[in-house]
């Protein structure tokens, strides 16, 4: 009888978290569209970028929180729902009173982004833990987000927004009533110390790199597709189908064959897409088969740190997506990559000179710079804003890295010191390089 109850709880939790994923992503994008459209604000690229940066790039940090409050995980989902509800209230109020203040738009984006971030790491960790890292459950959970986004974009309305919020409230009430039932020997057991071996961090970086590549390929496949309402729903449906099937395929033929065959098929479709336009359809389906595999491997590499694993992989989507948007533009990728490599090298050297020799701290510096430096530069390219935007971006990066280093050093003093010195020295090196280039051009 006990095993039957546990199995029922696993199925119910996975199902409810999967439904919540669709509802939350749908609500966030629907709320953004209704806020921007209802208030007559035409140039809202900055608002959407703010939302996406917070929704994706904060997930490593919220993932750390999810791991820390593992046995009180309901706090996260309740906080997420509270943030989303407040965002809907602010959006409704701003529209009702025809508020045109820029701060109102960014307030909605911030509330939605943080609520979305907390929900994803909570859901990813809970499903991984209660199912013992079942690759099929992981794929099913992440699948519905793509369709939720499509529905939120195509059918955006105040009625849909309020309906989604009501459904989220009911689903949350149902899921928190289900016991976790997490066995002590499961993937979600008591939080273990983070692996400090070089291969562990190397594996994390490889997985992050692959997720970035997946986002790049997925966006490149549909770059030339005219995205009307029907096409948006088709793309969302294909992505959902691929992610949902990926775990079942990997369970049948194994994770490695799934990755190899899916990647080979995707590259084949991308190669021949110019001559056969419809090949983007199987390409989108194939590349999304790999989603469940990377989540499964992430949890295996970081046992007991499912929140951090989910957050790192989710954050890796953003650089890949932004890089795909630059394809065919006047912005060259080589300078961006060179800037990233130099920044990583400088900050690791600074830590080394500060007598920081712990591999987990040094490797974490590489990871956090990938998650902050590249998106910051890409956002400056997209949004602009000059020195003011650069200053705000650098302050946000310093704050994020201070929290990050605090976790790996268990000291706020060291976390703040490392973040300030690393960013200050790398920033000054960048300014010095720019001044040197200007001087050389003047001389020549």
C-alpha cells in the first residue's frame, strides 16, 4: 500500500508541476504583452530583456536557494505565486489608470521575472527529487513551457491572464498538499557538498555549452520562418513534443545515442534547410529531444544540488538565444568570445593572486562569468544606453557575483571582496585596452 501511495504522489506531483509550467510561462508572457499593449508603450524591448534576464539568468542563484530550503520547498512556490499575483495586480492597475511611467513596466517585468525564476528551480528540483531523477518525468515537466509561451503570445488578453492566475492558484494549492515522499537515497537526498573535482566542473561547463548550442540551433532553425499566430503555436507544439518525447527515447535507447542521433539529425536539417524549407520542422523536434538528457546528466553531476543544476542549464539558454539573434547582423561573434575569454582569464588570475586555490571557487568563477559577461555585452548591443547602461549592468553583475561567491566560500566578506576586485580589475583592463586602441589609431 505504501508503494502505491508513493507512486501516486510521484505521478500527481509530476502532472501538477507540468501543468503549472504551462500556466506560469503563459501568464508571464501574456502579462507582458497586455501591459505593454494596453498602456500604449511601443518600444518595450528593454522591458522584455529585463524579464528574460531575471527569469533565466537568476536561476543559478534561486537554484542555490532551492537547495538550501529543500525541506521547506513550499516557501518557494508560494513566494513565486505571490510575485506573479502582484505583477498581475500592478499591470492591471497601471492599465486601468493609464499609467505611462516607465517604472511601472519595469516593475511588472521584475516581479514576473523573479516569480518565474523561483517557480522553475522549485519545479525542476521537486520533480527530480520525488521521481529519483527519472529522465521521462524531467522531459515531461520542461515540455509544456514552450506551449505556454506560445499560448500567452497568441491569445494574450485580460481574460486569459486572470484565468491563468486562477488556475495557478488552484494547482499550487493542490501540489503543496502532496507529501514530498523523497527517499533518503534518492537524487534529492540531503544536500551534499558540491563536487570539487576538476572533472565535475568540466562536465558542468560541457553541459552548459551544449545547452547554449541547443538554444542557438533551435533559434537558427526558425530564424527565417514568418511567425504568425499559427506558426508560433506550431513551433511551441513541436518544442513541447520533442522535450516530452526526449526522456522516453533516452530511456529506451540510452542518453548518449539520443544526444548523438538528435544532434546529427538537427545539423542535417539545418544544412539542407535553405533548399527544403520544411526541414526546420523535424529539426526543432530533434533538437528538443536532448532537453531531458541534459537535465538528467546535470542532476547526476551535482547530486543533491538539483536546484543549482537546473538553474545553470536554464541560464545557459540565454547566451545561445542572443547569439542566434546576432547571426547575419553586423555584430561579429569573435570579439564577444575574445572579450569573454579575457575576462575569465583576468578574474581567475585575480582570485589566484588572492591566494584562492580551491578548485570549486576557481571553476565557479568561470561559470558565473559565462552567465554574466556574455549576456551583459549582448544586452548592451541590443538595448544600448551607453555608459549609464554599462554602469547599471556592472553593478548588477557585482551584486550577483557577490552572492555567488558567498555560496562557494561560505563568507560574505570573501564573496563581496572577490566580486568587487575581480570586476573592478577586469573592467579597468577593458578601459585600458580601449584607450590603447584609440591611442594607436591616433598615432597611425
